[in-house]
C-alpha cells in the first residue's frame, strides 16, 4: 500500500521516535510499503514519522546518484534503530528538499561523513562508515527520527524569512503530485 505523506505542521513529525522491537507486527510489509510510498513520491528517503509512525525506521534510495557516486549505484536500504555515533568535523552544503515540506529547497550544512550502527531489514546488526550522498540522505532521515526537519538546521535569519511559507504549508497551502495528509 502507498501511504499518504504527512506534511510539516503535524505533531508526529516533531516527536522523537521510539526503538523498534523484534516482535513489531508485519515489519517486512511496512518496509515494503515505505519503499513503494517513497518511489510513488519520487523521493530518495522516507522516515516512518512521515507516514505517521513514531518508530525508528527509515528507507533510502540513492540510486539516482549512481552516476556521480559509485557507492550510490542501486543503493536501496532500510535502517532500523540507527545510531549515529560519530560525525566528521568537515561539513559541506547541499541543497535539500523533503517530501514533508513540498516545494521547499534550501542549502543545509552537515558533516560530510558519519559512523552509524543500525539493524537492516533482517534485523542483522551493522556498524558502518557513510560518506558522499549516502551520508547526506541518512542524516536527513535520521533527523526525522529525532523530531527534526531540515529547516531546523538553517540560520535563524533564513528561518525567519521562510516563516510565512512554513505557516502556510502547515495550513494546507502547498502543491505536490503525491498523496498527503
Ligand atoms: Ni525529509
């Protein structure tokens, strides 16, 4: 099933998510549906709060960057209970968007590399270094699990300038091609 995507202003996007337990019902199906939902909205990442579930789970699809970044080639993965435990001092800017903030694109500064522990969709543990576009997408999705969105990372001035747009969005003033709620 394709879920409607929750738009900025909803409380579920602002609550920290809880860890998933091994007995979570129909986890495989939920992950499959998140991949479907992300693809239908043409996204490269989707976190569970964006479909109304405050659980520590997100999916990414970096395959569109496969030409520029070898590690992104056919890279589609689910991440459960992730924990970013180290970030690089070096940062860079990248123009980000978010399915929950339709029509908004801003340059966001983030570390260029991270180390993260997580479980994959078979609940196998991993401890991995990510850089390039994968590090960017993963940090964006990870923020969703902490109740954050990318505009929280902009300068206070930039946020001030975007304020009326964000208020409008939270009141339903936005346009996008996918199903929302
Ligand atoms: Ni997002």
